[in-house]
C-alpha cells in the first residue's frame, strides 16, 4: 500500500480486536480515526446495499451459491463504475455533513 496509506475500517468488533490492532501496529499500518457508528462515511456500505437491491430485483430466486456468484458478478460489472464514481465524489460532502452532525445521523 505504501508508507502514506491509511487503513479505513468501520469500527466493527472484528476490526478492532487486539490481534488486529497488534498486527496493524507491528506492520506499520496507519489507521484512520473513525467516528463510531458512521456507515455514512464508508461508501462500500452503499455499494453493497445497491448491489443487494439490484440482485434481488433483477433476478429469479437463488438456486445455489454458484448462481448467487454469477448474479453478483453480472450486477457488479454493471454498477461498479457508475456507483463508485458517485460514491467517491460524495465523500467531501459526507465528511462535512458528518462533522456538522458531530458524528451523528446524516442523510447518506
């Protein structure tokens, strides 16, 4: 990742376990300070939500794990560039809104 990289997580318990903290510290990984309960700032949550909605609305019920994988791949390809660009471009306003709400609810 490089010396200037900063690791972002969502404060979920598995991400904050002592073993994870020790590993990141020993590896020299910088961790971003993150307000608790702030999925608004984590665009991947929005991407997962959009992918879930597309798969559920555009496809028949799942037959098996392989079928799910195929549906996810098809929808991911269609969504990735459009949604990713929108989410990345929204980060500035997400941060401002989160700061203004002191880490509380935002419309994102």
